[in-house]
C-alpha cells in the first residue's frame, strides 16, 4: 500500500509558542521530525501540514514538502485530512510535529498492521507500562486490546483495573499498555472520520480515538518495546538539544 506521512504543525502551542521553528541545533525542530520521517522505508511521501506561513517558509527553506491548510481545524486529524486530499496514498500516517526522535521502524510498522488486518480501519502503537506512577498518570493514555490486537478502549484512567493486588508490569505478553500518539488511517476512513462530530465518550476523556470505537470501527494496536519522548515543554527541548549534540560529537569522534 502506498503510504504518505503527514506532519501537522502549528506555530502557537500554548505551552511552547513557536515550537516547530526552534533551532538551537542549527535545524528547525520541524526539520528534525521531517528528516526522521523520510527515513521510513514505507513512506512514498512526507509532507508538513500547517496553517502558518512562517512554518511554510521554514520547510521550503530546508527543501521539504509543505501544504498550507485552513486555520479553523479543531484537531490535527482534520488538518491531516485536508492535506491528504492532495496526496496519492492508500494509507496516511499522522506524525506529530514534536517527535524529533521518532523511530522510523515504528512508522513502517503502522501500514504493515493495516496490511495484516484488512478489516481494521486504522492502526496505532502502544508500549508496555513500566511503573505505577506512569499507570496512574492521566497524561499517559492507557489502551486495552482484544486477542486479535484490536483496541477495546482507551482511557486516562488505569485500565484494566486490578481488583486484587497490583499490576504486573513484567508479565508477557504485556497486559498494561501505554498508548502512543501515532496513527495510520486508510485514506477513505480518514476523510469520513474528519467529517463526523465528536462522540460523548471522546468529549468525556478528551481522546479523539474514542470517536472511532464509539462508531464501532476497528483500531489495530501494535506493541513496540519503547518510544522516544516528544517535545512538550522548553525543558524537553533542552534535553533533546543536549542529546543531539552528544550524538553529533560521537559521530565526529
């Protein structure tokens, strides 16, 4: 299946305004994400989708492909859907613009999951939970899957609930999973999803993927061993800059 990776990017996230254009490494943050996406073997197209001319100019400056979208999209999925209408692709991968260390192999896994499960409408990824602190953190979204690897439910609460004792995070296969915000959509399903209003469960948990489950559609979940941290705050960015410089020094040695 022909796969396109679309990277939605806004200039003004509240916690870190101008995040895509940070460039202490000598490269824009959005450029780091774009270059990682281009390393995915399955990607026939990589494009940034943004509503800001400053980001358009930056992407064009480093030679990337970019689409200027409307400003009034309520979510990144809607922005991705607008950009995808201009692309020739069977599968559209939604990669957030603040993931400069995303594993290209994880991006390749997403369309593979849809090939393996023809009845799945979309695919996403999860990692095993590792601590009670993470398990109880509402910012870490949990997912429970059926025996076929399809999502049963996503929640900010700890699921599944352990009535007796504590979760066994060392169990194999892992039973306690943390969802990663990477998605792959079959192209027609992406357009139909973006056209639908939010569902009550989605609004309660503030989790857009619950719209899919509430509609009775299928999400295949792939489990990977680990995931790189995204950039939410300036401290996150500083840690990324330090790691990037360390890697550059190691390559030069």
